[in-house]
C-alpha cells in the first residue's frame, strides 16, 4: 500500500469528490483519491442533468472533450392522474447558445472523463479501494485512513468525505448520525434505447437539442415522489423516486411503480419500441437544509450527497455537489497557504464560504418545503392532481351538458376537497414556504 503522506485524501470519485480533487491538485496540492468502484462512475446511476456554470468554474474548457449528451432547450412539468396529465412547459431558442446552460449526461461516462481530468491535474487515483476507517491521533484529529488493501494506514493533513448519500464511513466514525428513511428517497431508473432520429421526432428536437419531463401525481401512489424522463443522444432515461419511509410504510415495490409509469398513456408512446438495456437504483438525500450534518471537524470536511446537499424542491443535486467540492478544496488551499494546521477552527472556513454560496442560501430559503410536501403527500400527489384533471376535462369535453352544470360540478369537487383535506390551508402553507 502507499506509504507516502498526502496533503489531502478524497474519498469518492463522484461529482463532489472529483471537483475537490481536481481543484486541489490543480493548485499543486498532493492529492490521493480513493474510489471503491471498479472505475469512477461504476457505482453512480444518476441519469442526470449537469449544470454547466458550476462545472465551468472548475474546468473552464470542459466542453472540449466531456461526454455530453444533449443540451436542454425545453422543460416540461406534468401533473398526472391515472389516464392523463396537465402540464406546462418552457422552451426557448435562447438555450441554443454557444455555451449551453444545461446538458443531459450519463454518469458512468461523465465520471470517467472527470477522473481523467483529475489524474491529468496530478492527483493519484486508486479504484477498487474501500476505505474501512478513519485514522485519528491521540487527540481525536483525523490524520488519515485505512483501506481494504494490504498495508498500513495512509496519512494526510485533511480527509475529504465525498462518499455519497449513505456516508457509512462518516457514520461509523461518529461524524454524522444514521440516515433517516424519511430524509432519503429511492429512485429507480431504466435506460430505453432508441434511434437518434426517433428521439428527435418524438420530442420535437433536432441536432444536440434535448428535452426533460418531470412529473408528479398519482404515479407515486400517494407517496411523496417524482417521475422523470431525460433525452440522451440515443437513449431515454426514465425513472421515478419516492421516500424510503413511504416505500416501507406502503410496502410498495419500486420496480412496480416504474412499470406502471412506463405504461401510463402519456409515457408509453414516448418509449414505444425502445430496448431496455439498463436498470438501476439510487438513493437521493431529501431532507433539505434541516438535514445537513456537521460539515467540518479536526482534519476532515464532508461534501456533496454525504453532506445532504440536494435541493429537492428545484431538483438540483450535481451542481450543489460540484460547488461544495470546489469550495471545500478552496478552503483547504487557503488554510494550506497560511501554513495553518487542518483543525476544526481553521476548516470552519469551508462552512463560512459555503454559507455565502447559492447552495446554502437556496436550501435555507426553502427549508420548510420538504416537510410540507412529505406530510401532505396524499393531498399534493393524489387529490389535487385528480381535481386538476377533472377540471380540465370538464372544460374541454363537449357533450351537450350545459357549461354551468360542469362548472358547478368542478366547484363542488373543490369545496368537498377543501373541507375534507384543508386545500386552502395547504395553499397558504405552500405559498409561505416559497417566500
């Protein structure tokens, strides 16, 4: 095993780990990155929107060789019941800019590319290496790690935990509490392969343009959940995720939920004739601002999903991960330049910098939203979608029934729901949470 000492050890080669390792190595720090998978991305199945601005601050020329799928020009938001969807969408030619703002990516390919950049910056990257424990000195300061490889401990001034949402190493080391099932979602996803020209025809795009659909409603069977469909060059990523606590309470099968989504009348035509080559599952932090653990300590910092940095309200994760990894690295670089020790007091700079970024500002602003949606899941994901569908169908169906009678029926359904489920109070609380 490696005997030399490093400035920093990064655990994990996902978005946050690669961002941290690349930033530090690019500044001349001696960095070791450890990844338990066969290769970077082999354990990550997110299927995925990448936000260009956040990566550009780390790798300005990423567009030269990164494996990007499609740049997104259209966003569709659907509210679904059993047979229909009510939706809004936004499409703009402004997104056909020289440097597009959002791309779809396939993480297995993208993480490999990012890791090559990390190596090119001078970091040492070891895959198929599981970190088994943190090494501490007599005062409890983290000074390195032990792995499942032969040999002794590996030492470093600081350890960056970018180990993902479960954060088993941090939990075993007493750096964070055990993850609660109500603060994490399980998403299942399939990759549906179709000819490039078929995808362009079905989604009304051309060239490298792409479209994303995100959906809520009865598709989650009364649980707090989200369905998604992303267009890649020659495939469509289709999936759905719900809280782990809801899956346990309702004894629902994640795959059965996905199978029902595939067969929904609004989704089925979009994937007709496709070949399914991949099926995967992924845990996603959903607790928001209130679930963020301690982010730093004597000799360590935590970033990305391991730090619960996911904005479930705006469906943003990879940008928060990359930004937290970069900011943690920049804080470590500043401490290193001052020749200061990597103590808790000095590494508090990371949290100070992160608090000033959009990452924490956005999470703090919507801190009450996750709890509101989770505790009122039946209303938001079942009753209200059905009311929307009923109102839309009453408006559009012409069958000889006087419109005034249809309007009365719609109003009566809303009044019934309001008295039974507190529709007005839900609307007020939702508005307050968005303020």
